[in-house]
C-alpha cells in the first residue's frame, strides 16, 4: 500500500470517529491541523508522510474527547499495523499522538522534529480567529460561562484542575491560548503564531471593553 492509499484509509477512520463533534475537535479541525503540519514540515525539511499521518490521528487518543483511552489506542494501533509495513513508523506516530497535548501547561516537547511540528500545528489552530471560535465552542460543550469575573486565572494547574469546569472561556485564553505562541517549537510556526496571537489579544481587549461598558 502506497502513501496516498494509507492517507485515504486514515482519513476515512478519522472522519467517522469525529463526525458530529461540536467541541471544536471535528474533522475540519483535524484537516486544518494536517494542512498546517504539512506546510511546516516542508519548510523545516521533516518527514512529510509521518507528519501528515500523525496530524490526522492526533486527537484519537485524547481524554478531552474520549473516556476509554486504552480502547481508542488499541483501535488506532490495530489500524496502523494493518496499513504500515514498517512497524517503526507506527511506533513513531503513536509516540507523537501521546506526547503533543498541552495538559494544563504540563505537557512535554516531543523529541522528534515530526512530533514538534504536529504539536505546533495543533497549537496554531488554537490561536487566532478560529482559535477564539473553538474556545467558546468547547466552553459551551463543557457548560462553561463565556466569562465569570468571580473566577481567578489559574496557574501551575494539575491535569485534574485543568480539566475541571472551574473556569470560563475567557479565562481559558489566559490559562492556555495566550501561552501558546512562546511554546512553538519551530521558526516556521512561531512566525505564523505572531499574527494569530495578536488577534487574540485584540479580541480580549474588545470583549472586556464591551463587558465593562457604562454610559
């Protein structure tokens, strides 16, 4: 099976898995991350095939979206083992998928260039206009308020604290989104993050201006 055929099979699997998602982690998010990752891989001279495959499945083993992660991993490994002749590539993709999450700021930096690129691409899609939209979509899915001035911005969170609902969507910008620019691994991604980061800052300023409006 050639690379194109493998990509098509992975696309079908991911489209079925993420169909109907309303949290900002739908197929269109996956596809945007794939396109960003491939673009960065070309600029950074990385293995485009591994990057594309890992980007396509980067949310398959994610505790934000799935409860039985061991079963999700089992299914993903089974799929990839059936598609790839080189089992080392399967291990590389699984490693990337399991090591790109932000996790409340407690995530790790993947050791491979390909892993760094997929992590950058996923984080880029969390910044900018689409990032703003996804933040509120995810917040709504988790029954979070748009903004609650009674909440405090949380720092040095555990995973449990990060995943808890003791936050608002606007607080999430401070707890994660505004940190992402400085966490980019590659020069290509950092250059792209600058504009998106600036947009988020402008959005927050306008939001607070309207929130605090008085005659």
